[in-house]
């Protein structure tokens, strides 16, 4: 087993609590599924949100999925002029047998434009 970092992001259509939680839920599920991970493989998860998102903590989506014994943290992205709006980013630290080159980073919706080189 090795500790690996898995990245992901989703751009939301608007800042609404239910929409944010649904989008982040989709992101978490996609990260787990595409990397063949179980909740027990998670070490920690860091979520960031652009300053225009403030309707809910993105980590709540993980708790509502049953991820209750994994340390979670939310933070605000730096407010860079011209940056993509309404984006939640995820950095998950996981235990896995996969090599670095086998990790599938997940960028959903408009967030795929953030990392065209690795977006699925």
C-alpha cells in the first residue's frame, strides 16, 4: 500500500445549498469509483471553494455519504482575478495499491477546463 493524492473539481451552475451538495456528492462518488476506492481507503479529504460559493460547507456532502471517520477540512480558494467561478476542489489522501500514474483525477462539468491534460 502507498499513500496517494487524488484531485478533483466540479464547477457548479449557481450557489445553492442543495445544488452544491449534489455536485460535491457526484464528485466524491466519481473519485471513489474511478479509482476503485472504498471509504476505508480514505485517509483525509480537503475541500476548497471559490469565494462566490458560501451556501454550505462542501464537506457536508461527504458526511451525508457516510464518510464519518475520515478527517475533512474546508477552505476558501484564493480570489484570483479571472479565475473560474463557482468551483469546488477536492484533494483526497488515500491508501492504494495503484501507482501515481494509475490515479484518475476527476474534473466534472466546466471544471474539466482547469486541467485538460488530466481531466477524464
